[in-house]
C-alpha cells in the first residue's frame, strides 16, 4: 500500500530513535517506532528537562553540565535553532499526547510543547542573530552580474562535455 507519510515517518523515526537511545538509553528498532509500539513507560519518562539536556549535548561542543546559554559563551555551537525545531517536531510526532500542552504542575502532556524547551530554542535564535552560532548553509540568490557572466560563458563555450561546471551552476538558476 502506498503511503504519503512513509518517508516522513522514516525520517522522524530516525531522529526519535537517536533521542531514545541517547537520552533514555532505550534501544528500539525503527519499525517498532513507526508502528508506535514503544512502551508507554518509556514515553512517560520523557520530560522537558530531558529534552533540553539532549539538545544541549548535541548542540554544544564542549558543554559542561549545568551551564546555560545566558551564562556566557564558553562553548562552541554546532547546530542551528531550525535543526532543534525539526528535532522537537520529530519527538512530538511519537509522543502519547501530541496535541496537549505540557502541564507543569502534573508533569503530563507533550513535553516538547513546554515553555522550557521553547525558551531554550529561542535563546539559541538570539545567539544566531548576534552571529555567535553556526553559519547558515542556505544558498543565496545569484547576482545579476554573475548571471550575465555565466550567460556570456555559455555563448562562448556552448554545452559541451568541457563545460560541465557551467551546466551544474545553471541547475540552481
């Protein structure tokens, strides 16, 4: 049977499996995750503090336990905030209460929707705005002069085997 969400579930399951094995030391197969057969006891152990601890371990090179982003930059950042937003979405996808918010008093609900997790990612965004985080890997738009230069090169050389680099650059135009 064809499913539109099979690729998305595979990617989400990969991230969630890494989270479970690292944060909770619970090894499980991707098929078990995709079929939602992770034990309920394991999912109930997930808390916002555990998610933030996992994010900090993955985000910072030389992270010291107990250090905070607001304390100062004694560590280098390896990941962007958008990566953490995606990981948060992947973890949330397999949680028991996907649509409910995190209840701080009763410690139940979806821990990815807690204020702690969201404020941690927002703090990371602030550091990115100050150019203290990882540089973006996004492609930039081609400048007008670059485009004109490329067109003149194409007119001179044409589309032969020797002009493979120009062909590759045109792919992104």
